[in-house]
């Protein structure tokens, strides 16, 4: 998943672990939102606070958890699911794919 991780981080935050999107309350290199953390907790029992997502390794572990649910090598579905749902995910995938 290394290539995909690098591409997602490039699109989400340009690699900035301190990134914060006020409108979405998205944090860190992977731009993790509160709803994602809640879902992660409900699925794994592991509790993280939003500020913990500034830690690259924690954010990466969360991303990889969801990536593995989809499964290698389906990078398109992994990326689109990470971004959300709907038509906008097609544009997101194009951006990610340009960095693979």
C-alpha cells in the first residue's frame, strides 16, 4: 500500500501532518474527520482523539485499516471510499491516480 499511502497524503494534505480543515474538522496528513474516528472506534474498540490524527503513524494505521477492508490491489475503490461517496469521488480518484 506504500504507493497509495503516498498518493493519498499528497492529495489530502501535501504531506502536512499539522493540516486542519476547519469546514470538515479534518485533521492531519490523511485529513481524518470525527465521523471516521467514531466509526473506527466502533469497529476496532481503539479510541483516538482528533488531535491524535496529527501523528502520521496513527493516521496511517487508520487509513490502512479501511484500505484493507477493501483489499489490495483495488486502489480506485480504496481511494474513492476514503474520500466519501458519490460522483465527487471520481475527481478525487483522478487526483490520487496522478500521484501513483
